[in-house]
C-alpha cells in the first residue's frame, strides 16, 4: 500500500514514467485559463501585433498633428474605438462558432462565462494595447491632467467592452462572418448618435440623460477634454459612468455566454 504512494504523487504531478520532461515543463508553464491562452497566441504573432498597434496611430496622427477641431477629432477617435471593439469580437466569435471551436470549449469543465469572458477579455486587452500609443499622443498633445488621463483610459476600456458586448450579440444572431460587419454598423450607429457624437450632447431633456449613460458619449467627451477642447462631461462623471458601464457590460457578456456556446 505504501509503495504505491510515490507513484500516485508522480502521476498527480504529471511525472509519469517515460514521459517527456521538456513537454511536462511546457505543460506546467501553459496558462490554464482562456484569457491567458488567448493572450499567449496574440503575443506569438509579433508582426501582426505590431501592425495592429501601428494602424490606429497612423489614422489618429493626421487628426492630432493637423489641428483638427476637437469635436470632430473626438468623434472620429470614438468611432475608431467602437469599431475595433465590436468588429473584432464579432468576427472572432462568429468564426469560432462556425468552426465549432466554441462548441468544443463548451465541453471544458469551466463555467461558460469564464470561457467567453476569457476570449472577450483577451480581445479587449489587445485592443487597449493597440490604442495606448494613440491615448498617449492625444493626452500629451492636449496637455491633459491626471484626472483626464485616468478618465480617458477608463472610458476607452468601457468603449471597447461595450463594442465587444455588441459583437457578442451580433455573433449570436448573425448567420456567418459575412453578415457581421453590416449587423455591427446597424447596432453601433444609434448608440453613437444618442451619445451626441454627430450633433453634440444636448444640455437638457432626455437627450442629455441618454448621452450621460451612453459609454460612447462619455468616451467622446473624454477625447475632447484630453485634446484640450470643451468636454460635455467632467472627468469625474466620465470615471463614474465608465466604471459602472464596465460592470454592467461584463455582466451582460456573462449572460450571453450560454447562447454563444450552444450548437447552432
């Protein structure tokens, strides 16, 4: 009886007789969660990651260097963030559903919200990394203060996650990858409009209320303030609304995890 204990300990640690020690070490180093593995896959593609970081900066630099009006620059940067979050998530999840990857992930002994949350969270973190140079250039060029820096970072994260939530919804409803872009635009356009990005934020009435709770309205205001313009909302309001939006969006993504993992 006692002689079998060392063998059981070796089996529990993955040190089976004849096992490849190098493979065992690599297995221990591999992240166990979906989030860690998604980030590892992205980090392995350095050239693609460099392109993803450079393209948003190339799009943003003409607005900043050219001295575009802060309202229009804030609007275009907000649309860029919204499209990155929504389209990226929708395309990835639609492909994963079509290929059957999500169905296989549903068999993993983990809650569905952790599986989908790992995929979405990794995408949002990579998008935030892509946008960090843009955020730094915007804040430095506009002479942003510490509260505006913090508000802009949190508002960008809230905007990316809100776009990811729309991407999850589109992936649930769309028939395939080809329908994703059109469906994302149909869902994004009203949210961007209600956030006051195209016409400005109304000062009174229901329009002001809707723009206040709209994460994209807060993001546009944060960009305008960081660029040195006159934002519609204070940095404190941006921080508060963006933090609440992140919590609400994460909860909604968790609720969508079950239909996403179901077989079509």
